[in-house]
C-alpha cells in the first residue's frame, strides 16, 4: 500500500515505530505540518487567547471544524479515524489497569492525572446534530461560552459566572444547574447499602500503594480481579457478593461507557461470568 507521494505505507510504519516521538521521520517522508496531530493543540484549542470574545471565536471555529471532520466519517476522514482508533484502545487500557500492569505511581500520575480527561475530551462526545445545535445557539446569542476554569460568585440577588482566564467578562444569572457527571466516590455516597457495607467492614475503598510507602484511597469499591467479588476490610474476598460497574470506577476503568459492538466487550463478559458464578455457587 502506498500513501501520498508514492511512499510505501509499510516502510513508513516501520520507520515511524522506531522513532515515534520526533519529527525526523515525518520530515523525511514529506508529511506536511498541517497533516500532523498536535496533541498540545488538541488538548488546549484555546491557545493563548487574551479576551473572552477571542475565546468565543476560537470555539466557533473549533465547533465548525469538529462538525466538518465528523461528517467526513471515521472510515474516510483521517482525523475522525484517528480519534476512533483512540476509542478502540479502551479494551487494552482496561486490561492494563484491571491486571495492574503499570505501577500505582504511573496509574495515578499518567492515567488518573492526565489521560482520563484527555481521552474523554477527544474520544467521547455528542452526535453531529447536537454540535450543530450548540453552534447555532452560540451564534444566536442564546448560549454564552465563558471559557476554562469556571468561577461562580454571588452579587446581591443573583449569581455571576465567569472564566478565571477572563475575569473582566461576567455573566449575571438567576439560576445555576451543575450539568456534569460527578466523580465516583463510595466514601461519600448517599447509597445506604454502600455505606452499610463500609461500616460493617464487608467492603473497603480501593487503595494505591506507592514505592515510598505512602498510600492513596480512591473512591472505587475494592473487588477481586478475576471474579468481581467484594474485598472486605481485612483484604479477604467475600464469597458470592459481587460488585461490577460504575461503583468500581478507579479499580477498573471507563465503566460508564457503552460497549463497542463486535469486540466481545469485557463488561458484558464479566456480567455473564458473575451470573454463571451465582447460578453455580455452592457453600
């Protein structure tokens, strides 16, 4: 297979795999700057904008480009294909985390501390129709885009919302709705069953152990790797008591995503295995 300019795809792939973190191979094969993924720019599309209006223009351009790339599809559009490939990596990343194939330090720093939000930003999102609707609402002045690092204050009888980057642009509002998914944390859960399991010592939060001897509790329920059975406060598995899904987020990874068709998704396989264990359990 040849890519543009008659370059052998196989030769390019081999050369790039040997030196993936530099521009040398891309330069030598004549890959244009505009055709390269700029991860920093993708993570921070706002760049160095100085005003709220400049940020709004950046966001309008970003949404228009995102819509155009999405319409090209993940089979013919290079950008959409690359982002879809990032999504396809989820299965392997789950295995790495579930079976603890990286150190707790790397997990805390690189996955929880960076990759999680980056992956969600690039590989998870609304359908094209919702993007087009948002773009139209912004252009019509119905939706205001404030910018990163939202700040909220009170002024007499109303709230004031603004971006920490552009504190001079404040929008007064009479009501505030927090429209986001909260972090999973069984330690502060209002679920009476979860709290009872913790109080009786029948369950415990998952804990990271670092090389310097320190530890860090996550908000995930601690469970066994192979059987998804609870682990009690003494570190002993609780037979035939299973926890699987969002409550284990942190012990497992991306538990709230929808299974991808035709990949034998681990979440469906684990659900089948738990059902089988329950049906065949004997004391």
